[in-house]
C-alpha cells in the first residue's frame, strides 16, 4: 500500500485540468495536459514549481544555501549539506497512514493505529535521500509519542533498522538513530518500521555534523499542499493561484475522511471495527458468470494483470480468503438452493453490488444465510425469494451468530417468514451489527413480516449492540423491526420509514435498552385506520426473563396521529396484545450515547422520509456504465414500491407478479489490470495502483481529504456508491 499526495493547483484540476489563471492549458506533444503547480522540488540550488507533466515552472523559494536535487525544502544555512525530509512525502505502506496535525511540519505526519505492537522490525515507510557527500551521516527523526506505552519505532538507513524511543512524551521532539552510518554520496533511503501504535513520525534530518541536534522545522511557504492565511499555514489543501494562497473555503465543499471503516458512509456503533474485505492479504473476486454453481478460479498475475479470482456469486461467498467481491456481469442469478456462508474463515468480505454493469446483479429463487461469520459488508444486493417460499420457514436474508456486520443499500423482498432478519440463538452476542439504507418489502401473506433482531426465551436472552437506521419497510404487516434481549442488549432504531403495516410496528421484548426514535410511520391504502393498539409495543416477560426494559422514544411522526415531532411519543406505545399504555417508568428522558466519531446521529423523521422516499436514496439503486461512472436507478419493482408510498396507494404486489424484471446484459467497465478500478477513473485521477493511498482527491464540485487511509479501490467504490455526495456538508 503506497501513499501519495497529488498537489493540483486548484479545485477540479485533476478532472477539468484547468489552469490556475482560469485559462485552459495547452496539450503537449506527448498528450499530457499540465496543471501548473503540482509540486515543488529543488533544481539548480533553489526550489521551483513543477507542473503535473514534469516540467519546471516558476521559482517557489530561493535557498540561502543550495538545496540538494530532489529536495522539497531549503537546507539549514548553518548546515548546508544537511537534508530535511518530510515523512509523509515518502512511500508510506500499511500499517502506517498519513494524518493531519497543525503542529507537524507541513501539517502532516505518519503513524500507526489499531494494530498490535511488535518487536519484529519491518520497513513500512521509506524516503529517498540524495547525499551530496560521502561521510558519516547522522539520522534524526522528529516524532511525537503520546505516552511511554506508545513511543517505540524502528529507524535507520537503507533498510537497516534499530529500535528507538524518545525521552519526551506529549510533544514533538527529535530522536537520533543509535549511530552514524558511513555512506557514499548518491542515492540512499531513510527507513522506518512499526514498533508501538500511536507514535507520530513527522520529518527526518540527515547531517554530517556530529554535534548538531535539530531544533526547528523549515518555515512554511505556499506549496506542497499548504494553504497560507494571514497568520498561519494549514496543511489541508492545494488550492493556489499565481500570486497568493487562499483559505480552504475557496476550494469548494470538502469531505474529510477521518475514520477507517468498511466504507466511508457507514454509521453506527462499532462501525470502526468493521473492515469487510479491506486488510492485509485481501484479494479481488470478480463475478464473471450468472451461473449458480460454486465456481472460484484463481487467476495468477501476468502481463500487467493482477492476481485475482473469477467465478460465480456462490463461489465468491464461499471463498475462505479476505476479499472484495465485484460483479462484472449484470442479470439475474437463479438460485436452486440457499446461498450459505458459514464459518469464521469465510468472513472478511465486502460485496460491491454497485460496481456491477448497468442494471446490476440480482438473486431470485432462494434465500441468503450467513452464519457464524465475522467482519463482512454487503452493499447494493438485490435479493428476492419468490412465491414458492415456505410460509414460516424461508427468510430472504437470515443472519445469525455473526459479528461486525454491515448491510447497506440492499433490496430484499418476497420471502415467507421475515424478509430480512438478524436471527437469534441461545448464548448469542450481537457485536457491532449495522443495517442502513435498505428497502425491506413484503413477504407472503400469512407470514408477511419484516425483521427480528435479538433473542429471548425461558433460558436465555441476547446481548450486544445493533444500529438499525434509514431503512424503508413497505407492505409488511409487523416486525419493523422487533427487538429482543436482556439488559445488555442495546439498540438504536432511527430514521426508518414504515408504510402500510397492520399488526404492529416495533415490538420490544424483555429487558433490552433501545431507542426507537425519529422514525416516520405512514398508514397506507390497505390499512388506513390502524388502531392505537397496533403501534409500537412492549412484550413483558417478567418472572421469566430480566425486567424492566429501558426505552427512549422521541421525534417520530405518524401523519394524522402525531404531526408534531416534539410531541410526547409515549402515546405510540402499548403493552403487547392490548391497548394499555406503558408505565412511564419504562421510558428514559435521554437517548443512549452515540459514538461521536462513527455513530449514527439521527436526523428528523421528515428528513428521513424526504431522503428515502422522495429522493429514492434507499435500496440497491446504483450500478456502473461502460466507463465505470455511477448509474443511479432502482429497478421497476423497487421503484413501484417507493412510488406507492409517495402516492399513498396500494404497494402490495400479488404473488403472481413476483418475478424479477429482466436485466440487460450490459458491458462492464474497462479494467485492463483487473484491480477493480475503472480505467477511466484511474486516468482521470492519476491512479497507478489499487493499493495506493491518495490523500487529496478532486471530484466534480467538491474535494475529498482522505486522512483515514482508504486505498484507491476503496475510494473508487465509495465514489460510485455515492458515499461522498451524501457526506457533503
């Protein structure tokens, strides 16, 4: 994994390639169209701007002492042979990542987080160093160690590493490699390895002076991604014009990615623990067939093509490797038996359904079961069972005994038990389970239910943490969702839209701690007068299971019943099977705490309705065109469901109409090296590797600052999925 910070001169340069003076630059004979101020480098002893085609431009900074070729800062005039190097401007590989800090030199540093400490040195950061003279070179590193438990790193030259520790904690300081190294003039490499998570590595100094202890950093100038304001410089942008630097506000809206997750727009408790297919040793699995057989064919690397797998959806889900699953075909997969993913070894995957060719990939005929599996994300899957499903037995999607789960922008319908359920089992703990932006539609009459979360019985009850937000239920009679468990079961059920239910909404069972808030309940054409006894309910199991529950209920809307989001929501609750109101003592005045970094902060119920029903931002609504750009469209079934909600008409489809629409055989985007990224996207953004981590991205009308360390493939997938557009301020 390699980090790179592209430094385009102004917003949109990577796509529009417009010069900073507002004029379109001239294409050169080799076909390159330059962006004027791409980066700064030393030439003839001073620092010059270099354009994106590699040509030297105007002077950036004159140096009091001549700089060395390739340097990006002027040397110390008191030590003119010394080199000053920025850690983040080298090659940065996992587990290191680049992050921002105004106290760091040029505002950025490299560090490791979320991985165990190690005493086995392995080079993960390198920076080239052109030594002007032969001699005994002393190496220093500017670091910040937060504590004695997070202060070890490996430092050296040309791959020879030694473990070093700073004496100062909580502030930047300079530490030296244990001994000077005799080196000949010419090309060498500063090497850094991971020791303990948390230490920040900012910059390096190489000097021939045995008595020099670095104490300062070079003064800031507009260049290398800096922005100069009247008082200070902030390492946050690369928006410069020919004369001055401006604030980041002039660069347009900016999305800053600060936290690593399975994908950027994942929100819920524990989202930072879900990585899916991302991580060391991950492979790409391309679905190249609509067949139902278990096919997984390993394709070795050759001729510029990366090693990968090809095969079927069943083969992709059954593979026991960390993987990104990418459909390269569009159409319906007719399942002859359940798709079953079982066992921890088959976890660690992300299904990128939105990267399928236009129209997407859908399953029909059987359900999906994921059991005893950890760490997976499923995005933009369209799965429907059919009228042959067995009443009371067949879910469309059934997940049980899993941990670290994210289900996002999926469309599920036409089962015969629950449509989409997170089933329980005795002794089960729900660890970091998130379902968001899913369209959950009707199942067979006679058992037309939505979702079960949790478990409680005479002998046991579930515990864990579940976030269930921004989903749309349409045409199911009840369980929207049900939530059961003991006092260690925490749920946040926010911003869901429910249309045309009949029996009840959410039923809380046992002693669970749950917020049911900011949901939008709309009575429908089939059930226009649902009685108050069929709203939210609580099922009292005292004497058999722990009691009481802990409920928070606020901000919900039910047009014609509760029209004021500030109204007391307790009127929407009763005991199970009756119209008796709940005891006031069962309600909390305050919601459960929400993780400020990755937790889901609910919006209003009205906003949720507008977002999901009116704007159609729900379900499997994305695929790609032949260039790899996003196509935003629901299929006819999902569009029909949402149109019925919007119009207030009957959304119920008769079982005779339960047939997936035909999906055209659309061309997949060009991906010459089979790394999962469309060639057109790579060309537009200068991507050279799917594993590359580019910090600053420019899209049409906005910027993305990738402090979290997502690689280029993950950025491409998130762009197609609409993650950044939804995250815009």
